[in-house]
C-alpha cells in the first residue's frame, strides 16, 4: 500500500501519475510489496530502504514523499496522518482477478518427497490449529502486536493467516505463478523455473 500525507487523487491513473518520479520509502527490495510496486509503476522507481516500522517516520521527516507499507501499517496509516494512494492488493485483484501473493514458505527440492510432505503437514497443521483456536492465537500474539489493540491485531492476523495459508488451492497457485511470471517477463526478476507445490 502506498501512502502519503499530501495525496488527494483518486483511482489508479491518479495514483500512477502522482507517484511517478517521487522518492518512496520502501521496506526492502526483496519484498513482494516492492515487486508489486515495480509492476504497478512499470519498472524501477526512486526509493530509499528503511525498516518497515519506520516508513511513517521517514515520510513525516521528509526523507521520502510517500511510503510503501507492509504489515500493520496498512491498518494504522490514517492514525499516522497518512492518506492511502493505492492498495496494491486491491489493484492486483481488480486487474488480475487473483489475490496478491504476500509470501510463502519454500523448501529445497533436494529434500526427499516424504520429508517435504511431512514438513508441509506440520506447517499446515500448525496454521489450521491457530485458525481453529483464533482467540487464543490472537491473545498469544499480543506480546508482538507493536501497539495494536486486540481488534486490530485480529484483523492484521487475518490478512496473513487464513484458509489460503493452509492450502493455496488452484486460485492461489495461479496467483503466485502469475505474479512471478509477470515479474520475470518485465525483467524485474530472473526467469523462474517451474514452481512445484508440495
């Protein structure tokens, strides 16, 4: 999500026009948010890398004109005096009809199939348990909530831990392949080998 305290446009075209050439604080060049930003903006753009939890400060101090948010900043930006320029997840879903992949767990192909399947089952079981015991999981996570109240923490967790986390399904697999293939076709990442899902 792109934010700034001084944006007052509306829609994708306004966002694209306003962002072009502006210095943007980003949480890192190896994030899916940065890759999605490059796809939206059509390539490289002026940016500075700052820790994700210092994006607001960088913009407020004038070190950048806009910020690219990940994590809870996507829920707290208004309280920080920022205006949403564009939600990249909404843009991606609107233009591709697929969810925007935010990350995934990977495993080396050299690990035997049976071991990969066992690891997959442990991960999926852990996530399913957390979803089935959501109130307890949210309560447990509050020690790491970085100032969020329980309601916002629950909403934040739901953005990243949900049924797609347990199993991408066909739609989620297509989303990841589309995202990476578009990024490779645009020259933002090297060509990717065939993705194998465990």
